[in-house]
């Protein structure tokens, strides 16, 4: 059994729950967060770029 399979076999998913932003530190999102509008309202990646954490 591969190491990743061994880890996942011992993990049980919890039911999602709603929490306030103030108490959400250290938690993981259960679903994507989608904004109602683009901010800024135009493509600005040439100036701002993207941050990637590997």
C-alpha cells in the first residue's frame, strides 16, 4: 500500500459547518468561494500577478 493510501485510509471526513470569518482561522473550506463581481472589474494580472504557495 502506498504511503498516501495509508494516510487517506485513516482519515474520516467531517460534515461541513458554517462559521464566522473571525473563527475560521486554521480551518479548511468545504466549497469554493465565488465573488458576485470581479474586483478590480478588469484583468490586471500584468501589474498584480499571482502568488503561488507550493
